[in-house]
C-alpha cells in the first residue's frame, strides 16, 4: 500500500488483498471506502478535541506540551511509559501532534523537500508551538530512528530560543528516569514562561533551500569523490563547459570536521560527504580558487532514504561555519536528467561510468593474483586518469579499454589458483566508498577471497526503470516514451563499452527486470529503495554456482539495509551459502573484521567439502 498515491490507488490495492482472502473485489472496495471514511472521521475528531484543549489552555494560565512523535509511539502508553499521564500529573496539558490543526501550516515555508509525512507533521507541529506563548514542544523519539536524525534538526531551528524537550525511548528505558527528566522539563518551561517575554521565532523561510539544478558557468562545481566514477562524471561535465573539480578521496579528516557539527545520529555517507566540502573550506589555500568562487554538487532523491536530505542539511551547516555554499542537486526521481546539460552529456557520462565499473572489475579480478604487489593498483590509477582525460576531450576510448584489459591480464600469475568469489552489495555509497567501508574489497582479499561489487550502473538503470513505471502509473505518455528511448540508448551504449572487457571478466549483469523478479517474491518492488536491488542481486548470487557467499553493507541505522539484514538469514538457509551484513558508523572497530574472518573460514570449509564430494 502506497498511501502517497491517493485513495483510488489504496482502494485498488486493498481490493486485491480482499480477493486474495477469499472475498470479492467489490466487497474489498466497499470495505476500503468504509475504512477510509472512518479514518477521516477519526482524524476530524482528533482535531476537534485538540481545538477544545487549546481553547482551555488559552482561557487559563496552564501550559500545553505538544508531543512531537509518531502516532504509534505516542498512542501506546506501554511503549512511551505513560508520558501523557505523567505530564498531566505535573500540571501541564499534553497535546498529541495529531490533535493540532496541522493543515493550517505550509511546511514548504520551512523546507522545500519535506518528503516524509511524519516530517511534515513535525514541522507543522513545531511551527504552531513556536508561535504560541503557552505551547512548548517535547520530542518523543526512538533509538536508531534514521529520519529523526534530520527531522529533529529542523524542529530545533523552528522552536528557536524556546526550550524543547527530547526523550529517546527504547526497550531498556526506565520509568524512573523518564519521570525525572519530565519533571526537569516542566520546571524549565514553567520558568521560561514566567521570566521571559515571548517573541516570535526567527524567519526560517530561507534556511533550507536547495539550489536549482542548472549549473552556473561562472562558478567552479565541487564534486565529492564518492567513488572513482566521480572522475568520469567530472570529466564529462568539463567536456560540456562546466568548471568541475573532483574533491580528493575521503580520509579521517572528513569525519574529524563533520563530527564536530553533527549529532552523530546522521548516516555515515552524509557525514563523509559533508566532510568533503568542509575539507575544501578549511584547506582552500591549496586551491587556485576560493570559497566564494565555488558551488557544490550533490545527487539527491525524494525518499525513502535520508539521501534526499543531504543537500539541504549540508548547506545549512556549511552556512553556519561561514561557508555559504550553494549546492546544486539532481534527483533520482527524474533519472538524474535535470542537470540540463543535454543528451550528449548524459550519454558521455553514462559511458564513462560503465567504463569505470568494468575497470574496477578488472582491478578486483587481477589484484588477488598479481605477480608484483601494487602493480594492479598502479595500473588502475593510470587507466582511470587516461579514461577521464579522453572523456574530457570527448575522444573515443573503446580501443584504449581493449588495450587496458590486456594489460591487466598480463599482471596475473597464472599459477595462482582461483579463490572463492563473494559478492558485495548494499547501500550504494557505502559499498562504493573505500574510506567508508574500510577498503572492504581489500580486506576480503586479505582473507583469501576474491570480491565483486554491485556496479554503479545498476542504480542508474534502476532509476530509469522507475521513471518509466512512474510515467505509466501517472499516465504521462511523453514521460513513458522518453523513458523507453533513454533505456534503449543506455543499453546500447552499455553493450558498446562492456564488449571491450569480455576477455577477462564476466560481462553479464542481470537486468533490472530479472533483479526485481527475484526480490518481488520477498519484498514488493513498490518499496522503491536499494533494499529491492540488494535482495534481488543477493539471491541471484546465491543461485550462481560461481559465487560462494554474499556480503551486504549498510550505514548504522539504515532502514533499507535493515530490511535486507532481517531477510538475509532466510536466504542463506534456503540456498546453503553464507550471507553476512556489515554495518559501518565511521568509528574504528574490529567487529566487522571478525565477522569477515569467520565468513571467509566458512566459505573455505564449504569449498573443501564441495571439492571432496566432487572427487
């Protein structure tokens, strides 16, 4: 059920569910419509009750506390340890978020990208509380809530100088500690109401705004180096007149800077990419241009991942440290076609990205068996630089790629036996960024394995597929036709590039349709996140005789990654191969290395057993 699609879509889906339960679709539609009507009446009753509470507060001297929380948390007194009752006992009026006239607030005055419904409710509730001298806010959150790591920032900004309480509750929370904190909070807001004249909050209308996507020809565009593919993207931009500069590879300085200005609850890719921009700001003296000459570039999305919040939150933080950086964004929902650099740019960038995908495959195929230590990494760096240079000059590079394949092949010691191969998938930034995943591929090689990683092109093909689906669903013929033409061209250009590598690496990648057909047995493709890709690709690897196991990686608190981790044990049991999930938060630790070591040991044991059975 996708509630964002409106009542008709919801009714249709519920009718389908009713049919699967043995009812008729007509009965299902009638039941769905009755349920929707009951829900509307319930919501109206909540707002009416809230109006009565606000009227009572304003007629007296009591203070009201708006509970900024998701409904399933606030409405369950067992889960929230009786917050409402305790607040009432302390002499204030608890007001659930859903009791407020949230529709009276235009949330886009505060952020131009509020894509979570709960986020919009929090923004509206905070705005109403901030304007009312007798209302205060209390955030009720849960440990590891990814969206709240961003939502709470804007709530705090909206509340301004008003005290804002926050309780983080998990299964270990103790009632006594909650009571003590509530007592302190009520005492704080009581003193604030008595001692300070109330002033309206500051104007926040420009605090969270993303820049338009069209690049400014008079500015240098800074591109964070998520992966080697950034070199190809930057070169393609330069080929079409953009003064693009790819920032250096991330290191410990990224987190040293970003950890000072973040809460620690934001996901690792956000903090690492924020650190890219902060490093430039603090090291600007080493460049030929200054902070006033640049703009940032950041890909984005409209949910469900926190990724869509990167640009708006990073721009806000950078402004606070004195770096007023406009960040240009391009969103996956538009298949990244909103850069407005033209079709020729898109094709050149795509061919470059596919080429880097396969240069990495050459790297991973060769390095575990190289005759001379370090030779493969050196050749990869040389080839990446040459490829970027040819892209920049818009020169043909197919012939060079064929030569490159032969060079990699010459580095392999043919006497080295082939190692067990493992597949690495998961959150796209984490699996692609060597610093963030602590160079996982090399760690696999140290453990006696050969690794392959889901390619960057997989995500780009997926968003093109989703773009076509959206066009069909919304009945936008032009979008559908454009999407099919784009997909045809992508496939054609991909085949042209990939054909240069088939002498050394496996060049067959499953299509998006194949991936989704595998994952749809376990998770609806409507979920629209990387989880459907990781599950589908993971199952495809599990079924492939040449792959010995699967590693899924995710940032700490990543919801799509959590979905994959929750299902992976079942996949491992069904297919009889190991599947492990590694979580990264940017701190040095040994747990992942221990899990990887055990994983490699299991694979070696299984490989020996298989060999013995075969003989």
